[in-house]
C-alpha cells in the first residue's frame, strides 16, 4: 500500500512508539499524585510540554494538553466565546475551516451566539481585509493556519493584526501546519492555537491548545486542577510523552523534510499533469504546504477514483477523510468558487515522512489508470 | 525492599496484555478509522470489537458505548449533554455532595449558565440516604448524577434505590462508576441506569481511554461536535490504540471479577483496616466500614498531617495518597471529608490506602507497620513543635 493520506493521519514514528511502550510499562502513576512515582510521571509530562512548546515557539506554561484537534478547537472557540460573552455574542469563522471548527460554532449557535463567516478567494485563502467589516459584537475569529484539503496557508498574521486593532481574539487551527512549516506564535499573533499529534508522527488521542499571554478562556471539560485548571481529566501520559517525542523530531527535521517533501510534491504534480493533461490543481497560486496536492480530474468522480486507487494499492482521500461517505463537493472547494462538476472530481494527495521518490514514481501510472477507469465508469452510466 | 503500590484508586498499571494489544496499532496498523480505504476498514473492525468488549463489562449494547478521552470527559458529556437537551420545564440537576470534581465543577458551571442545581448532602458515614434524595426530587428534575463508589472513601451508594427514585419523577440517572467498574458486577439494564461513566486506567487499561455508556432513548447533545464519529456523539479522530487497550482491559476485568480477584483485594483491605485500627488506636475510618468497597481504606490519623504521612510512607517504599490524586493540586481540604462533617484539620490528617491487583497478602503487615512507624515519627516531630503543614 502506498500511503498518500498523511493529512488524515500519519504513521507513528518508531521512536514515538518506543517512548509510548516504555511509558505504558514504566510510568504508570498518576501525574497528579504527590508521591515519588507520581512526581516521576509529572516530570515526564512536563518534559513533553517543553518539547511541544518548542515546536511552535511558545512558553511551556501556555500549552494545555487535550485529546486531539477536535477537542482543542472546541475548547478554544467555545471557551473563548464564553469567556468573552460580556463583550458580545458573535464569533467569526472562515468558510475553509475543518469540521471541528464548524462543529464548535454550531454548539455556540445552539447556545444563542451569532456566527459570521469569512469568505475565501478563488486561490483558497481568506483576505485579511474581511476582518474590518465584521460586526461590532464579534469577539473571536477562527482561521486555520493551513487548509487540510488544499494545503493553502492562510494569512493568520495579517488577520491577527487587524483583529488586535479591533480587540478581537484569534483562534487558529494549526493541526495541518504543525510539523510541516515553521510556526512562531509570537510572530503569528494568534491567541489560541491548536495542534494534533497524529498529524506529525505522534499517536492519536492527543493534541495541544496553546493559549498565549493569558488570553481569556473558560474550561469546557470541568474537573479538578489538571492543566492549570484549564482541562479536567487524568492526563493521557503515554500519549503525551509520544506527542513530545514526535514534536521534537518534527522540529529537528522541519527544514530538511520541508525541502524533501516539496521536491516530491513537484514531482507528483508534474507527473499528474503529464498523465492527465486536463488535471486542475487547486490553490497553486497561493503559498501551500509542501506535502499537499488537491487535484481534480474532469469527468472522473472522486468516489470512483478512490476505489480504483484502493484496488491498486494507493491510499488517498477525496476531500477530507472526515467527510468520507459523501459524494457532495467539498465545502472548501465550493467556498473557493470551484464548480460542482469539477469539485466532485477532486482527490487529495498528502505526502509525509514515509513517502519516497520511488513511491511517487510508482503512483503516477496507477493514478493515470484509475482516471481512465473512473472516466469509463462515468461514460457507462451516461 | 519491595515497593508497595497502595494507590490503585488513583490509577493502575496498564496490564502487559493491554500494552501488547495496543502496540500494533501504533505501528504498521495505523489508519484513520473514518477513511474509506482498506487500512481504514481494518481499523474500524478493531474499534467495534473493542466497543463490544467494553459493552459486555457493563451489560450494555455496543452501540451505547461512546469512547471518550477520560472519565472526567465522560462525566462532563453525560451532564452537559443531557442538560443541553432538557426541556424548559425540566432542567434541574441533582447531585450528591461527594461527587468527583468533574461532576461538581460541571454542575457549578451549569449553574452559572442558569441551570438550577441541588446538591444533596450525604450522611456522616458517606452514604446517601434515599429519603433525603427523594425530598430533592420533583417533576422539574432532568438528571440525577450519583457515583457508585466514592473515590476517596470507597462508600457505596444505593444505586438501585436512586434509579427507582429518579425513574419515579421521570428524571434520567447518570452514575459515575469509575471506581466501581471491574471491581463490582455492573449491569446497566438490571440497575436501570441511563448513563454510566467508566475509565480504563482504573482497571489496568491505558490512560486516555474511557467511555460513557448511554442507554437507548437517552437524549444527549455532544460536547465535542463536528464529526460523525461515535454516532455523532463525540467528534474527533478515534484514538484506536487506546480504545483497543480499553477493550482488552474490560475483558480482562470481567474475567478477573468472575474469578473473585477484586474480592480478594477487598478482603485484604478489610484486614488492613482491622489491623491498622488495632495498631494505631487513635485512628478512625472515614466513611462506612460495611457499606464500602473493601479495597479502599481512608483513615484519619489525629495529630498527623496526611501529606507528611504520604511522604514518610513514600520513603519506606509505600505509595498511598491523601484524598484523591485529582484533588492533589488543590490546596483545600477534601470536599468529601468535609461533607462527612470532618473539621478541615481532621480532613488534612487523613490518608487513603487503595488496594488492588499489585497487593500481596504479605503486604498487609508491611503496610500496617510502615504506617505505624510513620505516625510515630510524625507525632514525635509534632511533639518537638515542628510539624510541617505543606
């Protein structure tokens, strides 16, 4: 199986797996316990916190461990909106956001909050000037750092600058960006940043919300004093330790891996264009993640392509994995103004630390083959 | 020197078979279980097998299991989720005074958002009197949340009676069974529970793996929304390795329960209690000697600081706790012990022993002698006027 679905989930790195295995065997105490075993567990927890903070140039005490990107986005957006409720009951999210952010906004909407949307350009990013026309009662803006489907990098710093002028807080879902491009939260200016371990070689079930400079936040998961009172629940120590190792490796390899993946991406894009001359690659005129290609093959439906590729030992996604099962066009491509008949023919290829040149070369003829099969399936139906 | 871990109520060591079952899912068998490709299918099968195992431990239907990342999340989901669906005429929440902080703090939070909350006090033995609960129940109650076994003092609550009373007024009943699962037989159908929380790391599963059991026809709004995972009741990519580990731990716990293993730890706890009371005549049990999970022994040691005792015992290779691990970060005295009517000073002077699989019969004497020596040392120190209150 050639796995080109790293944006859905990355294989756990062997070093991470070893760290988790040893933690499961050896560090079994509750990090909140006061005895020596508890304190040993606590030390491992805090070391992981340092490693995660370093990946995004944050302070360790700004890192709140959560169970993943979805929980992190909920905690950030809902927690900030609740904390800022006295100032207004409106949040703004971009039309490009992940389901997790849309879901959090729906929770707020049910609770009587108003939701505004930031539009996307045809190139797949949000224009920071959109911030200026948001209604007065807006308290939080949610804009992802890199889109999970197209890889387009969003102008979060520009949005944060304009938001700060209006006293609006900024949440950024950096789940797809972390480990793929350098992140410096100081320069970015986001108040709440969310990252997830399983997108950067770590385990599932763990992520982090980074709350900058004491930005207001109400706790969504109530409990005792865990995570400085910001997130109740006994810590998932093996997961967190694994996350720490993954973050350290990602930070170490960031530059070299970014260069390597970009070369592979360009090789793939050139191959796709050679194999199907009418292929449309989305977001090419915007800065993109080095690992993501979102391409439409006119006349070849994504679900047919997906099955044909699966049969040929290639794992990719149609739009986002979380939206699988549906043949509807991706809301992200729709928000970019991509026509429906083109959008339903889109595949996402996402490369990662296991991807090799050989895999890219092997995959191109298989894609060409799958496109032919999918087009004839469409022809048979018509 | 043999290290004695007597803090099983805080957390337990993941069993080797749990670890072994998890590791393949951190290796080549990765895959986003919501993806359609083949790896995704294998992942989904493993997830559903784990779900069935967890369901079997508590007599539930597999589709009633919602995997969560912690017991606290399960408690939050149960309470916030039911109240979010409540009708305007029925939105009161009733809890006991000795619930876990994840229940009490959630109740307080909901109260600030306009939900009426009634906290029913327990009796001085740490057990809820059903008569007192009945007085708090009326047709405006949406949810009753009472724990099965208290995490600090081990007292058992009259679950069947509470379920009956809740049912009589048309309220839902959530039971935090985090300390009970794997130690007592649980059957949500027989007990007539609508919602039940369990956490894997309390019965030798992995941390980060827990579940809320939701019985049919219980309306529940998700806390984490925006994905179809867990039948849209808990969004987010599934933590497959942890779920698999939880499944193995659940099956293992069920087997050990049938074999009488937790009962052995309860008998050792009762023996420990008897010997400690005899060796340290001033010591008193917090809670109720009979209506208690025997493996949890919470002792008040007059004239001794609980935390100082914990550190003394730690030096002897004995791991215990004051109150609960969860409240260790908060400096105040245990809300559970205060609810029993203890003074803050007595509450600070208490130590919890929680026994389990790792305890041997021969450890009981070591625990007794170690505690006796620690208390003697601390009292001698106190006599010199230098007692520490950390």
